[in-house]
C-alpha cells in the first residue's frame, strides 16, 4: 500500500501524526522520561526534546550524561538521516548484566536545524523493560526500524507496520 492512510479521528488535547511536519521539527518537552532495563532504572530525566515527523509518533531525545554510568556503550555501525545527519549507535546495559544491542542512537554532528540533539540519545522502547513519559508507559512505534514512542493522545495510523513502507 503506497497511498497515505486515512488519519485516525483526533479529540480535544490529542495530536495526529499526520499534522506533524516534513521535514521534521524539534521541540522541547515539559515532561519526565524514565527507562528501565534488567529491573533497574537506567535513566530518569526532565531534560527532554522530541522530534515530530509526518506519520511517526514522536522520537524522544535525552542527555547522554543522564544515563547511569555504564548504561551506554558504543556499538558498531551507523546510519544517515536526510534531515538530522549521520547517526551512531549504542548498546544499552541494565541490571543483572542485561544488554540490548544497537537499541539507542545519537547524532554526534547534527545538521544546523537539529543542533539541540548534540549530546542527546534516543532509545527504542520495545527492547527495554519499560519506558515512561510523565509516568505513563509508552508503546514502541510499529515495526523494528523507527524509534517513535506511542503515548496516549497521539493518533495514527503510524508508519512502520505492514504496508506502510510507501507512506
């Protein structure tokens, strides 16, 4: 399916990912993020920005320095975003020796419109035990490629699931 889907209905206080811009926009968030892995909180921060892009739930970026020591280690590989620049990846480590490989990323030299991402990391929610935004557990964006976090009040449909490649 390469046609754009019909956006889900949006109620008061809700956002449609189909109203998000392309190219994407970066904005500060008044909120708290926690990430748990291996039964331990490896991140708790109020210093949050999100990237909004058409058809995607927001991707949240937090300071690399706010992770507990040893939670992030450099991983092999890289990728390129036409808007944000070259990305590098991290393995994420939690309690009990639990490790998830290549499940976090950053932009070490972000493009001019995304300089606020410097020193910030995004994490795929799916491989973590739990990720929360303002105390509410998030759902991972469908599929395994994109790193958006689905929270109450964010309406799709979302890119990433079967048949959405051409959106």
